[in-house]
C-alpha cells in the first residue's frame, strides 16, 4: 500500500473505532461541516442532524479490499467492503474526503448491504 492510500485507510479506520462512534466530539473531528451519508439502512444522515443523543453502532468492524481513487488535488474517493464482526453483515462502502484548512474531512459516505465480495 503506498503512503497516500495508507493515509486514507487510516482515516477510514478512525471513524470506525468504537470510542469515536459513540463520541460526538471525536466524530466531529472526522466529519466535514457539510457531511451527509446514505446509510446501509436506506436512511440519509446529515451532520447538522447529529446530536449528543445520536450514537453510532460501536461494533467491531474490519475493512476489506480497500482502494483509493484520486478525484483531484483536494478530493479523494475511497471504496471498500466493511465486515461487521458482531452482526456478520458485509457492506460495500464509499467515502468522499475533502481537504480543508484543518486537514482531510469526511464529506460523504455511503453504505450498501452486500451478499458477496465484489471488490476481490
């Protein structure tokens, strides 16, 4: 894995850690102010709608088949599959990261339940 790919792999891992997923403060360090997500449940989540009462699932998860796609000097797309060890659910994931004054921030995320490994 090259340095740039490793950097974004680590950024993706950062928002999957249980201690980040249950802390609005820590999650806020990762998310862009304009963040939105198309969730694997079919719902849409916007950062502006997140509050201290919103807790993300703190399950143990594993990233598989990670890939980085540069969209320009200040934006990248990551794609991967995520395996939830607790629920044994596999999802296809994509994220758009934007470079901001305070570093790279997660701008968009999508999760779609999958029945097979498609990124082999």
